[in-house]
């Protein structure tokens, strides 16, 4: 799949822009596990020097999104660049174990306060679902869960839940490629929001537990399926306008 990266505005922090653009592409599935990426080509495509690209790739490697590309047929001359790191199903499952505990606490506290989740958050998710916009769907999912964390009235919940958000985001990007998985998510979100507004903490906890467990199971299946596919050795191709200096 060819990565589609948007034009970036010229600002002093080009490395951060490159980082975010590549992370969006990895998270949405535009850059797939095993796909090769090369510093020189990224710099050329973005029309920037190698320095911001090198900094962005260093951060992506540190965060576990890219890794060294392996040898090809034992030929050291072909060991160049990096590749998108594979998804780790066990790691995602462990992240979800922590997330469901935080989500249950958040909805319980929010229900005790009878907080009404902003309907615009749900409407945005429904709209993104109709459009089939995976990146926006992921952003809307984060907005919904963040609204719950904030409704709980404990800022430590949001801080803790977002620690590993980018890894969940990446796995979601894989799962949401499948159209039939999108609509049930927002039906579930709406039911959770209704239970919170009604002050029904027990129901809200039950709903969000089921929601998270189903999401974790679906992601595990999709990661296993993706892992069974052969990794591509294709070089990243970035089309569209280049980054302005």
C-alpha cells in the first residue's frame, strides 16, 4: 500500500512534523509491518535535509515503531535503512489489560457524577464511520475515551491511559481497515455514554469491559492475520506535494 502523506507547513521543528507524518502513516496502515523506509528517500520526498528525517526516525525507533531492516538473502550490501516494526499481539493484549482497568474506573467515577459526554464527540465518530476515514476514526475514538477520562475528574487516569496510546492507535488502524468492524464501535460508545449520563455505574462498567475485551480480541486476530502475510521489501513511495522549507 502506498503511503499518502499530507503537505506539511514550514516551521522550525521539521523533525516533529516528519515524526508525526510517518507515525500517522504507520498507525493508519498506509505503511505496513515489514515495509522498508530509507532516510535519503524520505528527505528527498519531503524536500528537507537528512537531519530532521534522521531525528524523526531515531524517535520512531526508540518508540518501537521502526527497526533495523534485516539482511536480504545474506547479502550485506543490501542491509540498508529501516523497516516498519511488526505488530506484537501479546504486547497489545497487555496494554488492553491495563486500559480496561482504567476505563472501568473512569466510567464508574463519571457515572457517579452523571456527566453527559458531549454529543458532538459521538456525532464526529459517526460521520467518520460513514466516510470510512480510518485516521479520523482513530482520532475520534481517542476523543471519546479522553472525554470519559476527563469526566472522571481524576487527571491521573488520562495521563496513565495515554502512555501507550500510539501502539493501540496502530493496532486500531489495522482493524479498522475492515468496514464491518466500524459501526458496532460507535453503537457501543453511545450506550456507554448513555449509562454514564444516567448515573448507572454498574451498567457503564459492564459495557466498557465488554467493549474493551471485544476490541482486544479483534485486534489480536487481525495482528495474527497480518503477521502471517509475507513482509514486503518495497521502498516507501510518498506521493503528493513536498514539504516546504
